[in-house]
């Protein structure tokens, strides 16, 4: 690549001083002039100043000017020009860390992940003096990018190296904990560097905390820490009070980036379709990536209005919602990946409700209510939730009765296809690996040891998780062949293969949600353990609504004992399966129209109260 600096164009010459044009200005004078042009809104002129100076000067520190020039070009969208500038800086000063860091980001943006990581590795492995902040930047961004590529072991190693250099990095600790969960690498808080136990606790994300403890105070702490650190606090009058008050039908808006082939989309499709259009106007405020997925297209058709807010900043998005005069805004994200809590804190609607996406408290200011039932939120749990409960009469969870199911496999043929023993008692858990704790997995191994010939059918999201699970099995004297790893398959086939298992084993404290609904829909009973948090009581709620509360336990010993008893008495399991086959889909759990009517009754009550209070000047 030709790295020579071209002669400045006449247009560029007219923007800058003579001293800059002839290269006699000092670097500081050049930087001052570029800053002045930028402050005046002439970013192109600032870039031209660097270009002109670099073409003529013979002064030292040209690599710094090349770096600054590259950042200006990049900000203007001239990535090719920025790359030339960064590479010129590296020719002048090999190993110049700031240029390597920015060059790596440029390569990442154009989709060259391997190139980005290789570029940052030059900073990480440099034997020359490198500022700590630059080495940490390279380590942390390499780890982040490798994690998105599911190269978990490599990513974890870089996080550990970063924390060994500097312990006080809460964001790195957060990712370190969760990436170990994804790999079933126990304990999740494996000591590293000088990170203290308290730093591990304070740095654990809400999602990770939900999978580690059923202590509601710790989950509330994790949510509040995130909100305090990451979510802005808009001041002034709530947005909904700056727009016309709603009239006519109750206006319900759903806020989500997961309205496609995602747990939230899979559960809610029929909810959107069954809303009573004579009483409710239903809209989506959505940043879900567009696709031709049948589920995505079905969901889009279920709304009267779809307002796409992807690529729109949070304040503008909140104003769009407020201008729609929404009565009830339903947040389907909470603090999960891709969430946009900064929309909610601006109060674009008088009533704001949390549902499904985050089974627990989010601590987001302005999120007033959470849809639950009496099982998922007993009274003693309310004090640990910033949202007030909207209690449905049966189960809190809506589901989709139109979910597509592949042809059910013949039991013998299907078991052979998936590597399952024909006559074995098959336990299964198709939950994500990050829900597997050392306590739960060790319990599963004790269950297998106590039920001769049984096997456990489960997912392994990555090679490290699989190796760690097999190591745990070996430590408990369980042969490797008694763990059967299922491949990921299309949703319809995934549902059909539930019929090949005998009993599902739930995870704790992060219970199965949509997976439990899928299993019960397909007639597979579940043994669960309920705890003290919403998320640790999800499967218990489903089992109560479907009519099998006897499969709920409240401690690890009873959970293992029940799973062993059922494994040793297949006739009892067969009776549960017959019950589900004959009565499960007709149970309150799958009475979706009734659940929708219950939700609508609560929305209507809150919306009308808000309208009355607003008319009386009592809302603020």
C-alpha cells in the first residue's frame, strides 16, 4: 500500500494557515488550528490541515499528526483514508499503540475480526513500554470480540490477563464471571490477580446473579448497581405529559428488540394476535433486526402499528412513543441484552409494565409494574422488587399454541438417531449452559448414579462446557457415555424430540422458562426446585397451572430424591405423561385467551385510572 502523503488539494489549502500549508507550523500549532476548525464545525477543514502539514513538514512527531488525521477521517466516514493514516503512523513509529488500537477497531467494523484481534495482539505482546491503559484496551476489546465469536476459552484467558494487571475493572469482572458460567467453569469466581471476593460480587451482572443465587437482595443489588452506573436520569416533566392525552381505545405499546426467533418472540406471538381490537389499539416499538423469518412476519402482522426505532437514539425513540399517546407501555427487555432502559426513564407513557423478558426486578426508574402471579411473587418477595405486582389469576406466562412441531419421531428410531439407549430412562435438560451450576450438575450426577442405566440428554454450547461437564461426571464416577449431547436443531424438530425423553430436570436458581413451557406442551413432565426469587419460581408456576404441583420441590435434597424416585419407578412417570397428554393442553397453563383477558383487564384498569388522574391534574 502506498503510504506517501499526497500533495494537498487547492481546496484544502484555502482552509488552513500558510504556516500549516508550508509545514513550518509546530505540531502544537497544527493541533490548535485543527481544534479551532473543529470547534467551528469544519471537521473536513481540520482533516485538511493535517493532510497539508504532513505533505510538507520535516518536523519530528509526525506519527502523532498521522494518528490525529486518521481519527478525523474515521469520524467523517472515510475508513479507507483513516487506515492509510494509521498505517503511515506505524511506518513512522512502529508499534505505536494508539494507531494499532484504532486500526483494530476499523478492521472490526468492516468485519475482519481475525485481523482486529491480530492487530491488538501486537499491543498485548509488545516488549516495548506500553501504557497500561493501552494494553488493557487491547486485552479487553480482544476478549469482547472473541466472546461474540463464541471463542470463550481464548476470551476468558485475555480477561484474566487484564484483571491480573488491574483488578478494579467492574465491566471486565462482569464478563469474566458470565463467560465462566457459559463454559460450566466452576467456580464462577475463580481467583485471578488481586480481585477480591467483594469485587467479584459487586461486578456480577444481574443475568449472571440470577443464575448464581436465589437471594432476592443480591439480585436487587445487581440491578440497582447497573442502573446507577449505566442508565441516565432525565430531569423535568415526564414526556407523556408533553403530548396530547390518549382518548378512545386503550393504547398499548410493546417495547422490544426480540420480536423474532427469540424466547420472547416465541412466547408472545399469540398474545399480540388475541388482543381485543375493539377495546385496545396495539402497537410495537421495535428495534428487532428485520428478516423473512415466518415468526417475525407473523408478529409484525399482529400489530396495528409498528414503529421501528432501530438506529434511533433513546431520547428520540421516547418522544416517538409519547407522541403516539400510549396508555400502557409494556417493556419486554428489562436489563437483558440489547435493552434500552434510557427510553423508559423518560416516562413516555403514564403506565409502564415489565413482562417476560426479565423474570425479576430491573430497578429501572419509571418501570412501575411487573406481570406476575401468586406463585412467582409471594408477598414476602415484593419488598425486593422496585416494580409493583400485576397479579394474574393463574400463570403469569403466556405461550403460543400455534408453535410449529415437526412430525413426532418413532421412539425407537428417534432414540437411535440421537444416540440415546433404547431402554434407558432418559433425563433431559435443554436449558442454556450458563444456567448449570456446580450444585445442580453435581446433583444430576448423583441422580444418574442412583438410577442404573439412566442417561442425561443435554446441550453443550461450546467445547469447554462439554469438557467441564464430562470432568464433573468422571469425578462422580459416572461414565462419559451416560451424558448424551444433543445438537441444536430447528425449533420444530427441537419440540418434537421432547417426546423421546422421560423426564426433564430443571435448573436452579435460574429455572427454565420457555423451555419448560415447550416441554409441558409436548407432554414431558418436569422436576423443578423453587426458591426465593421470581426466576427461581418460573417452572413451579407452570407446573401449578398445568396441574402437576407434586413435581415441585424447595430444596436440593428433595429435588434429587424426587428425580431418583421417578427414575426408579417409570410407571409413575408414565402416569404423569398420560395426564399431560389428556389434560395438559386444556389446563389453565395453555388457556391463552383467558390469560390475555386477564392481562387486558389489568391494562384497562391502570389506563383508565391514569386518564382520570391526568384529567384531574394529579399525574406528574
